[in-house]
C-alpha cells in the first residue's frame, strides 16, 4: 500500500482535489487511468464547470450531498446535437454520470458540502487545457 498526497486547487467556489493522475512518479500503475479527482463545494446553489472537452471523457458520482447536472450536446455528428438534458445525482442514489467529449456540462449543488468524485480518461494538462467554456445560461 501507498499513501498518496492529493493536489488541491482552491477558489471561491470550493476545492478541486486531484487524487490520481497519469505521469505522477509517486503513483504506481496510474497509466491505466487518466485522472481521478474530487470536487468539494461548501455551499448549495453553487455552479461548477460550464465547459466541454475535445479529448476528455468523464464519469461523475456524488459521494456526499446532491447536485443537478446540465448537459448540452455540441457534437455536430450526433443524433442529439443541440439537445439539453439534466440529471440529479445524490450520494444515496449511487448513480454515475458518463459525459463524453463534446458535451457541454455543468452542475449546480443542491446541498451544502456536496462532494463530486470524477474519473477521466486522461489527465488535465494545465499548460494545454482541453476546456472550452460556455455561458452557464446556455446549458441550464
């Protein structure tokens, strides 16, 4: 076993904690996944994300609290291009939401101290971020 230090990034909307990421020498076998991270949001009615990725697929699960996820399909070759969807995830439901690349996504916390665990197929590269932002009002 190995105790691994998380990498935390904090702003006024909460803390994003990177738990596991490819390319870190202190984590064995991390090349089998892209990245695992935890988003901790202290207050309800807080919106996070509001973007899509060109090459990144993500899985989201709420491990504490609840949140409503909003999606907008921006994949031009998709049969659901331009369609919006929303899903409410709670820690009790145990549901996992898969968001493939090309889908704008955001979530709104419904409870204080909501924690969202996310797993992606590749690590986030701060020097070359795969993030295309959108106004939240266009997703919700």
